[in-house]
C-alpha cells in the first residue's frame, strides 16, 4: 500500500478519529479534502466522510460509499 500524506481539516478528522481512525470502518485516507456542494469530502479506503457547512452536526460516515 502506498501511504502518502493527505490534507484535511475541520470536522472530518474528528469524525475519522471517532470511527476508529485507520483501524475503523473507513480505513486509511486516500484523498485530500475536496470541496463538494455545501461542504467538504475526504475519501478513505472503505468510504467517505462528508462535512456540511450548513449543519452544525457532521453526518456519520458509511463504509463502502458516500454519506
């Protein structure tokens, strides 16, 4: 596996930590944070975490797909 550094900020790292980091359901990060519709998304080996600017709560991550 090619482990490279990725860039993400805001609520995404907190949610990834809550979900168990690299040994949790998401696995290792595979992309930098990107802008999407109303917030940011970071992709992981087994899914994605999306953070919405319009909500004070971050939705939970889902393994194997987008939130």
